C-alpha cells in the first residue's frame, strides 16, 4: 500500500512541476489562455492539501492523483494539443467528467451512509450521477462560449476554447461517458473517499 501511495505522490509532484512549466510558458509568451489555465490548474492541485489542513479531509493519494491528472491534461492541452491532437479534447472531457461525477457520487453516498433518513437506491444513483455531471458540463460549455465571445471583443487569446455547436454536443457525449463509468464502477474506486466524508460528517455533528 505504501509503495502505491508513494508512487501516486511522486506522479502528483511531477505533474505539478509540469503545470508550473505551463504557467512559465504562458508568462514568457504572454498567452493569457495558457497562463490563466495553468494558474487555475496549479491551484486545483493544492486543493487536497487545503482540505486536509482546514477541514481535516484527508483524501486518498490516488484520489489526489486523479484530481491532478484531470487538470494536468487540460493545462498541457492549452499549449496547442487541443488543436493538433484530435482526441485530446475527448480525453480531457471524459477525465474531467469522471472527476465531477466522482464528487457527486461520493457526496451522495456519504450522506446515504451517514443518515438513516436518506436512502439512494442504485438506479437513482446512476441517474443522479449522470444528470449531475451533465449539468456541470452544460455550465462549462456556457463558460467556454462566454470566454470565447469576451476574447473576441477584447482582442486577446481565449481563456477557454469553444469550437461551435457540434463540439459542444460531442463534449457532452464524452461527459456522459465519464459519468457512466463512475456510476457503474465508482464503488470500489471511491470507497476510501466516501469513508473520509462519512467520518467528517460525524465529526461535524459532534462538534
């Protein structure tokens, strides 16, 4: 177990360094899109540490790796891979969707296990995770559209990339695929995170 956790931590550190390099490239080239996405991605990678320090939510190292990988591929993609690698956008949307779905799934399951007044049947969980992820995906697509419009008006590089209606539909399809993966196979992968959330809910009641 320790070896796997250490490997996960090393991978996280490596990806953080790579994202930091993306930030440097954004500064050096004065590319607003690369810079902003790099800074935001780097901020997300330190979120597990903040949750542990401020809220005593100690995430599994593999969960931290999952979070870091999602923002890593997006930040690196801003260097041009979104344009030259046809499947890169599909990869990042699927990976990000699994992360969003994982948050929704783990939170709902933690509430289910913590309170006797709440019960979420498996079929409900599948629909809930799918709708939760798609709702987030729609909000993201709206943000992409707004960011592109603002960039065109301001004459700057777009912070988020949006290629049109067909791209939006395809993105949502891959968002749904990521949500389905979590809904079908999330129990084992997120069991540790669910236990942490249940313990945190119990502490909140006792404080």
